[in-house]
């Protein structure tokens, strides 16, 4: 499924439920759809992996996307170089398990989002950290919307797009 097809799917009330897993997916899907439909801006974008690391049985991915089109190679290289400078502990601390459409930069115990901040010099580019499988990042598309000035994201696992 490509970005346009996913965006069309998410516009349907059951759309988020089709790309979520788990026993609570329908409830989370309804909440995500309510946020999605109330958004002032929304879209589905391709992601770029900046860094991937493993620890124990988890993968940790630093990824980026842009709502202004593809991220240019020099920008990707600069962001990746910045992401490589962070210790794995910082990336693990700031990583989220995105199970639904969630506020970008929200973390229950972190108020300093240093990793996300590397995108600040690049308009339209956003960086996020995610807990993934130890096999790889595999979050090729991201659902992004803005509600009342707040960014919400759901990095969609690749196996749910097939």
C-alpha cells in the first residue's frame, strides 16, 4: 500500500483498525480516527531511517519525515550524523512504542526531547524515535496530522501495509 492509498484508508472510520494490531485496536482506531478527522492538516508521508540500534530484544529507530516532500540527501545525511552522536541510552529513553495516533514528542517521563530537536533547523521536517523489532525499523510510512497546533503521528509497521 502506498501513501495515497493509506491516506484514503485512514479517512474511513475503520481505517486505523486495519493497520493496528492487538486486542484494543478497535477502540484505539476509533480514537485515532476522531483525531484524524478533526485535523486542520493531515497526510501520509514516507519516512527515512537515520539510525537503528538494538538492545536486548528491542530495536530503536531514529526516523524522519517531511510534510514538504521528500527529504533531500544533504539534509538526511546531516540528520543522520546528528542522530549518530546520541548515546543509545538517550535514544532508548526518548523512544515510544507507537500503537496509535499519538502526540509527537510526548513521553510520559521525558521533558527534554533532544533527539526530536535535531530537525529544528529544517522547516517541515520532523524527527521521532520509535521502539521496533530488533530485525529493523520497518516503518516506511507515517500518518501525520495537526490538531490545534499539536503534531500527532502513527508510524505504520511495514507488515501492515502488505
